């Protein structure tokens, strides 16, 4: 027996978002919303490359659940933070990574 999960949207079609917060990505102020991951905030801003490998190959969200470590970014000075597992917060400072980086 197969069960299908029904997804119901509000009758007006609008989905409510969390409280708006201000954060910086690579020095540029953006608006994100509480309850979103850093990865989703970056993708909403059109940033799909969150880090590059030592060889310069682009990497971004792959698994979206913290298993693959492809979406590593620098958050508030902490390098190699998984963007898909980190919730946005007011005043957060996010930087995309190039290669391996030590905490700064």
C-alpha cells in the first residue's frame, strides 16, 4: 500500500516566512528570514558556488542535509561551516571560501 503525503498551501497561495534579518554575504548586506538555512539565503541571492576546491572547482549545495560537506562557507570567522546546517541570524557575516581556509 502506497501513501501519498498531501501538501496544503494557504488558500491565498502565500507562504509566510520568518522574521526578516539583515546579514552580510561577502561584504554585501542582504535580507534573509529566520528559519532559513544559510545555504537557502545564498541561493535566493543567486549564489550557488559556496566554495571552491584547492584546484578551483566550484562547489555548492549537493545533499542539503550536512552529509557531503560541499557547501562549506566562513560564518562569523569560522571557516568550513556547513551552510545547509546553519540557520541565519541577525548580523551574521558569511563569506564564500576559496580552497582550504583556517579560522580567521
